C-alpha cells in the first residue's frame, strides 16, 4: 500500500476568534474548529473544546460541555470498534496523564485523550446508508452520488439498498469535496483504497446496528485513518454528532428533512440572521446555545444509554 504524505492533523482554515483557552507550560497547539492538538513529542494531546462552527466560522459563545460529549462518545465507539481496526488511543484517564499535564487536569478531564502519532490518510472516508446532505444535492442534479449510479425517483432521506462508500478530499481551503473511487485510487493506490472502503463500510454497519437498537438511524458518517508502525489505524473523532448524521427512527419520513442530533439549531439561527457569511459572525443567543447543548447531550444519552461525565 502507498499513501500520500500528510501532516499528523490538519489545521482548519476557518475563522477562529482570538480568545481561546491557553494551557500554560505546553507548546502552542494546532487549533481546528473544535479540537486543539498539542505535540508532546512521542505523543499528541487531543483536547475537544466547546467551540461550535457554521459556514467555516467558529461562533461565540461556546456550547457548554460539547467537547466532553464529543470526546467521551468517541471513546465509547473506539471501545466497540476495536475488533475491526486498532485506533490511536493511548490514555483516556486524565489521572494517568503525564505530570506536566496535571495542573490542567480539571479542564482536561473528560475532554482530552493522549494518542499515538500517525501519518494521516489525506482523505475523508464517508459511508452513506441514506440519501442526504451533499449526496442528495448531487443526486438531484445528476442522478448519481460520488460516482455511484442510484435508482431514479429517490427522495430526500431515502434509504439506499446498500451502504455506499463516498470519499472526500481534505481541503486546506474551503470545504471538503466529494470524489469518486477512481480518484481515491489515484491518490493512495488500489490496495489502500480497497482497504479504506472495506473498513469504512464495516465500521458504518457496526455503528448502524448499535444505533438501530437505540431507536436511532445512522444516516451517514465519516471516518479518518492514519498509518502508524506500518498499519492502518482509526483516528480523530468517531460516530459523533459532528461527524455523523443521526436521526430519530420514530420520526424518519422519506421525502422530508429529518431532525438530526447535532448543531442544526445553530445553522438555522445563523441562516436566519441575514449574516453575509464573510464578516465576523453574530453572537449566538442563550436560547440557541441551550437548545444545541441539549441536542448533543441527548445524542450521547440515546447512543450510550447513559449520560456523559460532566
């Protein structure tokens, strides 16, 4: 297998406010829309913040406890997917973090992990079991989705006969873009592309089965992979509301836009303000913040059967 070299983790190009949590005594982190990545030498410290983004802008104020939900839900899934593929986790318990991190234990607890470094596969690996999002928009225009021919007459949120693998680029500027399988082969080679497709669909099916048992539909999700010690591993976040589309199975109705367990209240509110999506964004209202926080907490409870440690 060959792989195009890439950084350990991508830095986002979106607008991020200057006021950020600073962990004194640690190296300057690479900041993404949500995660802060600290290079500790042989390992990385991944910290899930409470930041929320829309239209490539990080908004204010933050959503309380969002980072803890994302981090703990990812760890929940890592535990249930480990027989399919190894992952990058080294330690999840802040009490066992190195001594130089202990001054920040209160903040790090529940929202951070120590992980091994990996050479990142420079593509998003997306699995779709339902026609939604960018795939539905493409289908409306072409009758296809990311290189897949689909039956005529399908409607929004329709279930696909079989889950499909729809990779995407990791864009340094702007949005990720869907690509077809042949383009992925050109980028990483046929053996690696086949492995990514197989593992992505296996992970999706496992997640979909568990979600179905909890009254949820896992419509689609994206995974990220890396190479560590010459083996493929699962990295970053896994099956969270930020990386996946969860719907309430009892309310699913093909042809309509299902309610999702994510930051949709933020998107809807921002879209209704008249903001030009170019200048610094408006401040979120307390009502939007609270509603969004409850969406994330509800997603965690529905998936895991318990509440997060806050």
